[in-house]
């Protein structure tokens, strides 16, 4: 019991409980706001909602780590030893996912350093800039003919696949590529097609290059890109 009281006294002397609670609340609210922003405005083809569920626990875990490091040099040394055996092996398929992970970690770092106002201002400014960038990009390409094209093919040359798509459609942007066990590829394109004839031409050229190719075209008229 005496050791617990000593530990509690040492903790309260190094960490202000009220500040800790405020930082905890601010980190949670900012991570939730970032989550909703990413789900609504993100362009990742993967399940954004499922990926964004990690933002709050990641921000709080980072904040806790920084708080512990600040509170005690001894604990920080022990923490370094413990984290040295941890490996982060999440499969990051798109750069956008990595960007939002860094923003979430930034929330935890800033609030853990007892700077909640700085964290709130920085995240608010970053989300405004991201939104303005989205508006700028949407003016360039947004329309009623936005589609997703998913292709499963034996063709191993990504440039060949992309060239066929670019020659057939108005706009093509590679969003995802996975290598298959047979040496082929699973490829996702975000594209714009002004006429049905363009899609027919695309299908004919793809099947000519690979008769066994599987093509899936999904209409995305309200997508912001």
C-alpha cells in the first residue's frame, strides 16, 4: 500500500491530472474529427471507414506514450526497450493512408506534449487545406461519368494495362495494384468516360490483350476526386 501511495504521489507530481484529462479529451475529439473527414473526403479505394476506426486508439496510445516519457526518465528508458521488440506491419496500400496515420500520430504527440491548443489549430488548418485541395481537384475532373474499373488479368506489365486504359478513356488514374500468384495483376483505376463507345473500345482492347481478363466497371457519379 505504501509503494502505491509513493507511486501515486510521484505521478501527480510529474503529471497534472487535469491537464492529462483535457489532453485526453482533445486528442479523442480531434481523432474523431479526422476520422469523419477521411471517411467523407478520402479517395482511397479500400474500406475507408474500417481503416479510420484505428485513428482514435492510435492517437490516444501515442499521447499516453509521450506523457509517460515526459513524466519519468526511468520509464522512458524502459519504454524504449519495450518498443524495440514491436514491429508495425500494417499493409499500407496507398500514400493517402500513410498521410492520415501521420496526422493521427501528430495529434497524439502534440497533446501528449501538453499542447492541446496547438494540436487543435494545426489539425483544423490542415483539414481546411486538404478540403481546399479536394475542391480544386474536383473542379478539374468532377462529373457524371466517373467510374471505377477493376481488372483481374494475366498481363504482368502494368504499363501495358495503363496505356490501353489511357488510349480508350478521357481520364485515367491508377488507384491500386496487387500482384497475383500466377504472375498477373489485380488493378483498380479511377476513370472518366464521356461515351459508352469508349467503354466498349476499352473492353475490346483489354480482351484482345488477354481473353481471360475479368473486368468490373462501377459507376461513381457523386465521388469527389
